C-alpha cells in the first residue's frame, strides 16, 4: 500500500525558512517516477490549494509562492521536498504531500507550518 510520510513542519518567524520533506513507500521507484508529486496546503477556513507540483515535464508553482518556494524531487529516493524561504504569516497552514497516480491520488498526513512572531 502506498504511503506518504512528511516531515519538517514547525514554527518560524516571518522572513524565516523551513524545509519540508516527503518520502513515498509501498511501490517501486520505477512506478513513483512516472507520476506527479507535489505539495498542497490548507489554511483554517480555506480550501486546500496547490503550492508546488513537480511534474514529469516541469514544475508548477502557485503565484503566491513563486520566487520564495522551491520544490525538489529525488527520483532515486522516492522523495519530494519543499524549500520555503521568506515565509509570511499567510503561509501558515497544514502542508500535505501529494502523489497523483491518475486513477488514485495519495495524500500524506499533513504537517503544520506556523509563521508567527
């Protein structure tokens, strides 16, 4: 069974940095490498939104994080990470790792990121 395990959330002051990581397990790397992996977030009272997705043909970022966040994908370790710089209070949310395998979409358990002074 496919599982996504996230790590790296926490409390940071505005202007600070955090790195999130997500490791996929339960299938071979050859299978994972054929699908998109990325990060979504959900703030209190808001819908879940795309943050960054590493696709086979490139990368998509939400406009609100362009220039501040960078997604990395390590195909050899079935891992995707999110480097977050210049964090703002509005980045506060639960961040979810996502693996889109077409007919089935997998989610991690979520990791809390709080940006506050």
